[in-house]
C-alpha cells in the first residue's frame, strides 16, 4: 500500500486493477490501453503463467513517459505514443530483450531490441450519420474540409479532436500528418473556426459522439472506435478512414531500466508479438501488425520520430497548431 501511495502521488492514474496469481510474484505494468481493451491479453498471459500476479495501471501517454523518465518502478511500459517510447529507449531507460518472436518482427516494428510493436492502429474519423444529412461520408481531407466549410451550423461546437499540448498520441498523429499532407493545416483552420472541443483520449471522443454531444471526432484510434461501435451496436455512426493519407500508429512495449521482473516482462512481450504477428484480426480488441501493410504503411520506429520532440521544434509546432485550432474554443476538462 505504501508503494501504491508513492506511485499515485507521482503518476496521474486513470485506472488500475490487480489480477491475482497463485504467488506474490508480481508483474507491474503501466499502459495507455484502457482496462477493458487490455484485460483479455492479461487473462491469456495468466493461463500460461498462473503464478504471476499482474498489477495493471492505466495512464496517459505523457504521464507514462514522465513516470518512466523519472524512475518509476514498472516491469513493462505499453504506449500508443511511439515517439515518447522511442525517446525513453534512446535515452537508456529501457532494457533489451531478444527472442524468436522479436526476431520475427519486421524492421519497422522494432528498434535495437529495446522497443517492440505489436499492433498497427489507424487514425480515423468518427461521425454521426445525422450530420451527413444523407450525403456519403467524406473520403478525403479535402472532402471533409468542404463538408465543414459548407455546413457550419451542423458542426459548430460539435467537433472533437486531441489537445496535442497534453496528449502524446495526439501530438504524434498531428506532427506525422502535418509532414505528410498539406491539407492538415487547412483542415485545422476550418475546425478552429467551428469552436472544437479538445480531448485527451480517443475513448472520450468516441463516447461523446455516441452520446450526441459531438457530431464528429477527428483522429480517433480506429481500434477503440470499432470496439465501442460493436458494444453499442450503433448503425447511425460512421467510422471513416481517410483515403488521401492515413496515420497508422504502432502500439509498443518496452522493459524499463527499473524493471525487476524482466523474464516475466519478456514473456508477456513475446505473447503480445505472437498475437501481433497473426494474419487475421480474430476476436482480439487490438488489430495485428498486418494492418500496417496498407497503401500508406505504418509510422516507422526510428530516430526520425524524435524530430518533433526537440524543444525548439515542439514550441514552433504548438504555436502554429494553436493559431489554427485555438480560436474560439471550449476546452474539455
């Protein structure tokens, strides 16, 4: 309890659950994946490792990064913010792991036996069919720009996207999109004129569309959107992947330098990679790496990811982003 109190004081925890094993040997995980999304993976892992207690903590990607950077004692860190994970590994804050599973990964899905990808998840647009008023959903950013520009009454105060100042994944998606398509800044300006709401997390945005609070959520994780739509059985909400350019995020795992249960952490990574290398989605909540074989390919693991983490580049990007998005805005707490 004392250890948990110390952790809670240093880390803004969104959720936590302990899965008891048959011994007091504990594998401690910090992750950005929601509890309901990752629980099936923990349950499968414990089928082959029943002796291990799994202590699973959910935090934002920025909180996770800061915790590992500052020496928090976790055995495994799983994050959607590839750039922040790579920086931790590059700064000497991850332990190496190598196995037949890691060797089977394509080069774009691993880096120096320190960081390993096990999913490829697209960024999508989630929108209410009512907001389309019978029109087909936009297939490109230019079509989305036209839809928003021509129908401000439908979308004012009804658009959600990441607050990239606080969301590690949101910042990753924004910087990658800005460097890949000129339409990003034009779309950002159009959204900024419509008083968008800014969110930390995909799950909150999807819930806001389901509840009717939002008509459109931009750059939501497709895996979360698909899971929620399946749970809700909603036919009046569209999940749209842009055809002009699609961000494909790799969810990654590292073994922090502070880890003590390194063998167990490596075993869980290998199980995640076994599932990540499957050819078909199956019944698992998170999609496999084969999702990354689309026309656009995934965001690759490598030093180029850290370009926008440079303080000067980050300040410059955020200044331009605020000029575009933060015009007359209600910020979601």
